[in-house]
């Protein structure tokens, strides 16, 4: 017994998750258009007056330090980062200094 499969498109076996280069390409820049657009400096009067919990600040700083050191955190690292973020500020600062030292070498 054989089953004949009908395919209406020649791309029937193409990876469905692959991006179509024609759809994802940036439009060409106009002739003479400057491609570098600098953002204006931030206006201090427009800053939000929301305080970040020290643990959240430690978590963000640790994520940044790990990424800068070439060790981007993975989803399974979340528990470890949460535990490290709960440590006192002095320990968190030391961890960031160590990571910053490894990133600079």
C-alpha cells in the first residue's frame, strides 16, 4: 500500500521556521542619507521616580556583568542568580568586580 502525497508548492519540505530573506531584509537607505542617528542625551527631569529594590538591582547588575564577561546567563541559571542577588551588597560588588576582571583579560 502506498500513499501519494500531493504538494501544491515546490517548497513543501522547506523549514517552516526559517526566515524569508525577502521579508526580513532592511529597506535600502536613500542616497545621501546619513545612516547613523544619535539619540539625544537623556533629560534628567523626565526620569521616573521609581526606586528599584536592592535585590533587583543586584540581579540586573549581575546579568550585565556576566554578559560583559562573555557568560550570558541561561534560563536554567535563574535560581543561582536569584540566590546570588540576595547576598549583601558588598558580596555582590565583589562578584561583579571579579567578573569585570575576567572580562578585561
